[in-house]
C-alpha cells in the first residue's frame, strides 16, 4: 500500500497536515537553492556550469519528485473527502 494512502486515510490527521507542510517547505527551499546558487553558476561560464552540475546533480529532478509527492498527497486528501 502506498505511504500517501496510509498517511492520508484520515485527512484531518496531524500527520497528513505535517506531511503537506514539510513537502511544501522542502520544495520552496530547493527552489531557493536553485535560484540563488545553481542558476547563477550555470548562467556564467562553462567552468562554473560544470562545477554547478557537480555540486547540484539532478536538482531539477529532485524538485520534480517532491512536487509530485505533494500533488499525490493532495490528490489522496481530496479523493478521500469526496
């Protein structure tokens, strides 16, 4: 059984609320990291672009995965309320 289903069987639970809050915060922090650190390095020279890719491998993928996690949690909440 999916962890999101288990957590959000009771959408009013503190655990479900905490999961949503944590995912939103984590996504926000990853986007800040991308905006303040990754993008300036990538947009500079080729040497910095290589350095940025070493420092932040797969940062875009990590942001997408956590975004999908948040979407799934919200989907299960709305589905269980309907």
